[in-house]
C-alpha cells in the first residue's frame, strides 16, 4: 500500500516516500549557514502588544515554536497517501499533547454530551477506564464490540432497540493487546453514514505502516511515547486531523485544560522520529522471525501476530497495512503462573509496561486489574526491539523452557 507522499516545500522532488518524510519533514528553511535541526525554544512568554495578529505567539500554553516542527512532520507523515487518494495533501498540523492520554481525553471531548461511543472490547486499558469514568458521570454512553466482527460493529453503530446511532467510532487496529485487525475502509464509511466521527488510535502501526486519514478517519491519535519518539525517554501524545474545525477544537481543549508538552520533550520526539523507519523495519523483521519460531515452540500455546499466515487478522492486515508491526501476543504453557514465570526468567528482554522503544519488553497484561476481562489471563504482550534477533530468541526460548520446568 506504500505510495509516494507530498514533500515539504524545501524538498527538490514533488513526492517522496513516508520513510524519507520521517527524516526530512519539519526541518528549518534551508539557508546558508542555517541550522539543519530546529532549535529547542525555551520561553513561556512572547513579546506582544495591541490586538494579537493571526498566528502570533503570546504565551507558551497557547502555542510555541517548540512544538511546530514535530507537529508539521507528523501531519505530513499521516497524509502520505493523500495524493494517491485525490485528497488535499496539506492541512492542519498535528496537535502535540502532554501524554497519549491527554490526546485521548481531548479527542473524546468531541463527543456530544450523552452521545454513544463504540469502542473495541480490547483496547488500551486506560482508554477503557476513561470511557467508563465518563459514562458513570453521564457524559457519554459506551458500547464495546469485537472490532474484528465487522457485521457486529455495523449493527452497533446503527443502534438497536430504538437507540440513537453512535456519535463516535473509536478504533484500534491492530488492537492492544489482542492484535485484532479492523476493516478500516468499511467501518469508517459505515460510521460516517450514521453521522459518527471516526477516531483511530494508530500507535501500534505508526504512519509508516498505516495512515487512517486516507481511509477517511476524522482523527488519528498517537501515544508519541511509543514508536514515534522510540527511546522510552519521553511521555507525549498527539492527534492529527484533516478538518480545520476539529483541529481548532483539539487545540482549544489543549489550551484550556493545560495538557501541554514540554519543549525539550517535543524536540526529543522529533529527533526520535528521524530514525522511525529504521527502527520499525528492524523491529518488525525481528518480530516476524520470533513469531514464526514461537509458533512452533513446544512450550507455547498460542501466538498472536498479524504477520503469521494463520492469524485471524492476516489477510485484512496485508490488504490495508504496509507491514505487520512489532507487537506479539504470546500464551505460554502453564497458564498465568507460566506467564509470570516466563517474564521472571528473561535476562535480555526487559519486564516492563509500555512499548515501541528500541529495547525489547514483555509483560503479562492481566496483571493490571483494569485490563479487559476477555484478555486471557496468561497473555504476555511482547514489544520487539532492535537487538540481534538471535540474542532475543536465545533469551526467550531459554525462558520458555525454564518457565515450563524443563
């Protein structure tokens, strides 16, 4: 599905690939003696008098040059398919937030009071916690669905027993942590048919593997903490939309609620973005090889990875993604105790939550009380990093043997 993408104005060619855009977008203007990288702008206050002009910086909570290069670069990446689909390649920049949850909170604020949100039953657990809290306060209603069951999602969007159609369809694809794959084109079109906004949390896929705006999604959400920054050293989030009106609402929410990012963190995220293609390529290669070996391991009950031909999401992912990502789901022998033993036995892999860093991490997801109850108790989520795949395999295979009591 890879297509040429619109280049930034300073690039010599009309179109370049998303892999190139990750390196080139968001650079300062090319001038003799000028900086190749944008500076870190450390100021809370800007000189201003009289009625402010459009785009004028006033105060760091409202906007700052510290955010703009990253916001421009991410927006260009998410629109990398627009030329091929006939949609305008330019549009609002991304909106960077203090965390992924701040971005999610701002996006859910787009739901009208009392509106119904359709969300995967398997999704980032804190997203589900926030939805549950807002439902308890009467701000919205929530319907959870098996997002891989397209017909069930369509029926829930339309509403049953006189219920109003959904106000928002919230998608993850692949889902966290079960790696189900949604039929994005069909679900997005159906949601729009009933008047619903469509949001896709594309953290797992990154803009290199999937660009939901090209399928018509209204808002794309990222936990920048994960793959985009890529080094487990910042906490940030972001949204991208083609709609100037939605962009204005998201920026307004950030400004009013103070969910703002620090200048240095955003600069680090932009630096991390420059190596996104290399990191994703290596991590994805490692994940595919490990999934193949794990699928044949005597002490593994189940492997979930869309890149495996037998995986339920394989055909759908192959049709609408440019790769299968670097997250695996693993169920070892021995149930939850075996899963805990596996996590305790690794030496190179890091037992930790979060994902998308250069290091390989793993955790049993149901150790969190708020994880979806339909996630198997023994599911271990693996975020595959960029280490040598043979070293990763040696450590993981030995840990599986040790956990099984061999």
